[in-house]
């Protein structure tokens, strides 16, 4: 097989990466369902491995890949807004837990970022890398915009977002078992707060109530980070 010709064809056809991305995710869903929704076989993980392997093999830049799949990025917004439906259905229950929700958002959100930054600082990471890590727990569209505002590297920020989401989806269930977390509201909120969209997708599989609190945590965390993070960073600069 002429690998050079294949590489040139993939890089020269705009629709190729879009088709590959959709096909990889569909294959991930098939594998996930085939193995009774095993935690380690999340569709996003299967798709990520396939796409990353092809990107490395074809030596494609992130900018070129992202430009080819911009339509998917565009639909991330409407998909996120659609999560308002389970939120609306559980609105009364959410109102009754307003104070615990706010406290958890600020405390968990702060320590989640602080611990990650602390580890990078200990290992003498460069400032752009540390700044890119600060957006790890918010959904990709907000992370891209926020990372540009604070002087981080958008592509690296998206990488941290993906890794954080995958880790949360993989080990969230295990953590819940270890600490005997039984309430779907707590599970959903934790997944949405720490692992954004991927975590919320995992919460949807638990129950509608978990999905509602996952969407709530993801939305509030995104707003909180997008508003206050640039202010905090500019203050320290």
C-alpha cells in the first residue's frame, strides 16, 4: 500500500476527517454496547484512540484537523443546550438544594484546579502549560475561548479537557463505590463538575436525575470559569 498517497489524500480532502470522526465514534458505540457498556470501553475513548492514531500516522496538525471538523464543534453548543430538558424536569428538586450546590461548586471547583496546577508547578511546567490546565474541567467550546483569553494554548487546553473527561468517565463509578456514594444527584453533579460533557454523558446512563445535576454542574462550572478565571489570571499577571 502507498502510505504517502493515502496520507496526501486524507490531508487534501476536507470531508475525510469529518467522516473518520463520525465513523470512529459510531464504532465506539457499537463496541461499548457489544461489551455490555463496560466502563473502560466508553465510545469517546475508542474514538479518541482511533482518531489520535490516524492524526499521528498522517502527521496532521491540530489546526488542520479542527478546521475539518468545525461543524461538529458548532453543534456542541446546541447539544449542550439540549441538556436543559432534564434540568427543567428536576427544577424543584434543584431549588431545594440551592445552597449545597453553590458551596460544592465553589469549593470543589477551586480545589480541582488548584491541585492540578500544584502538580504542574512542582514538576516545573511552563506557564502556558499551567494556564492550559486551568480549563480542564469545563466543556471544550468554553475551554477554547477561555484559554485564548488567559494566554494559554487552546490545543493543549482541549487535550487536558479530553483527558480529564475520559478519566472521570472511567474512574467515576469506581470512586462512587469506594466512598459508597448512593445518591444519583451526587453522582451526576460530581461527574458534570469534574468531567464536563463526557462526565455528563456518563451521568445520563445512570438516571435522568443524575443527568440533570450533571448538566447543571457542567453549565455552572463553565460560567464560573469563563467569568472569573480571566479576572484572576490578569490580577496575578
